C-alpha cells in the first residue's frame, strides 16, 4: 500500500538525504538522457527492493522532470509534489508508476 502520504514521506526522505545517493552520471562514463536520475543499484534481493532506499530511488526517478528539478529547493519541491499528489490519488505504487 502506498498512499499519497507514504509517497510524500518517501520522496522527502530522498531529497533531504541526497548525499546518500549518487546519480547515473557519477556511475557511468556515457552521457545519456537519464544522467541526472538517481543511480538504482542492480540487486535481486526482494527484501532490499522493498526497502525505502531502493523504492525511494525508483519513485524519485519516475517523477516528472519538472518536480525532479525542484529537488534543490526543499520548499518548492514539497509544494510541487503535493500538487501532484492532490491531483492524482495513489493507493498503490503500481498506480503511481502507471500514472506518472
């Protein structure tokens, strides 16, 4: 279950702790259109993939670029994210990934 409040908390954790995450450009030498996405470690452990670190990266990378670009301004990021979450009511992560 992933309510809007859960998504908000998860994404705020990611943005407030950006120092714990690296971007694709830091991990790959090639420049791609996803170079500014957060690097998603390739692990097969199901338990790890359900954790806040891994799922938070997936959720953040799936945000519209307009919202991702606001990540450096915490206040503006939170406001823009809340607007998205009020526009679409997400009850599961699957709904979130289909809509965004």
